[in-house]
């Protein structure tokens, strides 16, 4: 379906079979990630969590800075 707001955009919708496939894929991926995390010592899981939180904080700050830079360029 072509977007009513922008003809360059095309909207896709998944069939029920496609939605079921993605749900299964997500469930299998989550199961595999859980298995890997369960093999890690608790201290290493904590370190991983802290590292991922720091990464997210840095990424959010970068996105915020980029948005401010773009806003100041259009003003």
C-alpha cells in the first residue's frame, strides 16, 4: 500500500503466516539467548548488563546531540 502522506513510502503488512513465523523466530532467538546467558557466571552477566547500559546511555546522548545539531542548523 502506498503511503497517503508520501508516495515514496510503501507500507507492507504481514500475513498471519508471516506474523506466526516472526513470533516463532523471536521465541527461538530468546530461548537461545537465555541458554547462552545461563552459561555465563552471574558476575559476568552483571558486567554485560552494565556495559550494555553504558552503551545505551552513550548512544542516547549521541542521538540527542545529533538532534540538537540538526535543530540549530535549521534555525
